[in-house]
């Protein structure tokens, strides 16, 4: 077992998934023979309480010229980004410079950019960065670290905020990202990061949030400790019901801002729930194994009875479920996905063909296994005809359920 990526402490194994392909490694049939696999295992550091991948995949393998994930696929996320931009405007000066890390196709950047706010996106995936640049949103196609921060300061000056949604949890070299933020920000600048919340993952047995791109699974406690190692402090937190439960953390330079009461409240709740103690996650492993057994029981039973099943949404999360449970094209005829770049490709590892939502509507299966359970309400609305035709949804978070409408977890109340 290797040491903690942040403090070097000896880690405790939470869960090992075995051999896995890349979560976003959607591929052509001609590339099957060269597909990359690695060992997916999650550990927890007793010293700094940070839950993390044991052995992260090299970042160049994940975020390349062919990165298939585009942010602007969900209308609900678009509304969330708009609100995030508004709340960021409340903590930066009227005339400001905001840098977004992992700015993808510019879905958030477009809301941040105003006549008074200069923006700059930074994203290493050249194809998505090019889409943002085409939309007139200045984007630097590179990995963010200290040297990138120095170059931005030299060209654009210091920033008032660095923002990253689903980005900080992706970078194994988080120490150098935070050092870069420190160099880039003015004294009263803030870092705003929003990532899936480990408390929700545990609570909902949402093991599918675990895949190569998520190097870290944050809690308020682990973020607070991490921030203090790099001259920052956790000054505010907010829970949101997006991406299956996310926490927004605001960091300020140590001593430069007042700290919200919400921070102390969250840290106390995490201590009471045992989220600061690695051994409590042994129960998560047991729940995950049970979830796999139940899902396999359901789909295998349906197939034995001649039912047709398709997957809905070729998410990175689906890669963990399909490969961990061993569900392949013999069980799922195809996976429907609205992203044109994914259609005609195959899912990583188990190689199920991906088809368009139009295909799903004209050649509907009897059952749809919903992988984008975090968008259940939006999808249920969009696919009303499926339900009305007497077809059924299978969901597996927080537990395996077969129902006329997709059943997804509700968690906002617990943490907001
Ligand atoms: P994520 O936002 O949970 O990572 O998943 C996004 C994937 O789900 C992306 O490939 C697009 C797909 N998707 C659909 O196919 N239909 C939908 O209605 C939504 C919201 C997403
Ligand atoms: Zn540690």
C-alpha cells in the first residue's frame, strides 16, 4: 500500500474494485485490443482523513485530445452554474479577474464572464478547450500548477478568485494546484471548489462515484486540513444536490476572511458521523458488495425471463458499475447517451454499444438501467413516453429499485 498523496501517512484500504478501464475511456471496436486497464482501489489516510485513490492513473492518459465529457449536457447543471456564478460575484470585487480550472467547454465560464469580470479558463483537454475558445471564452489548454500560475500572473495579473467544479478532486498533484492558487490570488482572493461529497457517497452507497478521474473524495474535515497545509483556511461550505451530492468549499488565505459558522457545523457533524475515522468505511465496502449482488440478481432474473434491458446515459460512473458487476452486452443491449461524440463508440471494459436517445425511443427496451441517477428528475420528464408505455426504470443508488419512474436519492436536507 502506498502513502497518502498529500501527507505521506500510511493509508487504510477502504475498497478494492480490481482491474478497471478508464471511466471516460469510451472507445471504437478497433481499439479494444489496446485498451488500458489498472487496479482501482480507494484508501483513507488516518493522519489527514483524506479518502483517495491508492494509485492514480497518469493524468495524461485521462485528459487528452479526445476527452469525451462535455459539461453542457444537462439543463439542470446549466442552471446550477448560473447560480454559482452569482454567488461568486458576491465574494469578489465588482471589477474582477476570475480563473476557472477545468473550464471544459465554457459552461460555467460563460456565466462568469461579464463586462466587469474578466475570465480565463484553464483546461488540459485540447478538444473541449477549443470549443470554449470558439465561443469567445479565453482558454489556456494546459495543466494548472505553480508554473502555469506564474505565467497567468505575468500575462493577466493577479486573480480575485479561482474556481473549479469537479476539478480539485481530479488532480493527484493537488498540493501544487493549491500552491499555484496561492501565487495567482490577491490577498483577499478566494478559491471556490465544488466536488462530490464523500458523506453522500457513503450515505447512498454511491460507489459508482469512484473511478480513475476522482483521485480524492473530500469531506469538510479533509479539505480544511489540506487547505491549512498550503496557507489557506476553509471559510465557507455549502451543500448542493448536484452530481449526486456535492459540497462547495470556499478557501481564503489564512487570516484574510471571516469564517462562516457553517464550517464549524459541518466539521462537528462529520466527527459525529465518523466521517473523520477511516475504519468506519468498512461498512461502505459491505454495502457496496451487497448492492452489486442485488443489481446482478435483478438484471439476470429479467434476462432469464426474456426481458430486453438497455442502459441510460454512458456516464463515467457507469464504467465502475458495469465493470465491477460484470455486466456486458449479453445483459444490456446498448447504452443510450445524448452526447454525439459518444454515440457509435463502446463502453469501456465491457464494450456495450452506445446509441442515441432517438434510438432509445424508437427501439425502446422493456427496462432501462439509469446510470445518470443524479439527473433522474430531468430524464424522467424527458422520457415520459417510456414510463407511459409501461416500461420500467432500474436504479441502484441508494438501493436497487425497479419502478415506473426512476428513484433517486434525496440528500439536500441533511447538509444544507
Ligand atoms: P454526468 O453529468 O452524471 O457525468 O453524466 C453525463 C452523461 O449523461 C453524458 O454522457 C450525457 C448523459 N445524459 C444523457 O444521455 N441524457 C440526459 O438527459 C442527461 C442529463 C445526461
Ligand atoms: Zn494524509
